[in-house]
């Protein structure tokens, strides 16, 4: 197994053997946390980000709302077995573009909301 590299501002501070919890982490764990997780080339990285002191712009707030709506609709579809199966078929037919049914649903809803 490859160790995961944990980095702060491009400086690796530790490498550990992955466990299932760390394998599934990506993005921010909480809005109030300053740590961001990402995966690149088979490794997971974590770094601390400085919170912005500026108020979000109207465009940023609109983008956050668009993302939240798409994520909510995709999550709801995963609870409906028929819709989940439909999205799984879309993901499988995407030639690797979408790895999961949820990813396919999110992308479709995100585009749909953006075109409204």
C-alpha cells in the first residue's frame, strides 16, 4: 500500500498508511475548518487554508447555492432505487467520465441548474 502524503503549503508534514476513513476524505470536512483534503496521482494531501476576510460576492453565493441544490437533488435520487439504477447506467455508459451514479446525477443537475 502507498502511504498518503499530507502536506501544508507544498511542504509534506507526514505520510501514513491509508485507512478507510482517510481514503474517503476529500474537500473540507466542515465549513468552519481550515483544512482541505484532495487526491492527486493516488495520494491524499491535506493543507491548511487561510479563510478569506472578504464577504462573498453575489456570484460566489449563487455558485454555492447552485452546488448545494445539485448535491441535494443527486443525494435524493440515490435514495430512490429506480433513479439510482438509471444514473448508474448513465455512469457506466460515460466511458469513465462519471465514476459513480451520484457523480453522473450531480453533473446533470449542476448543468441543468446553471442553464435555468
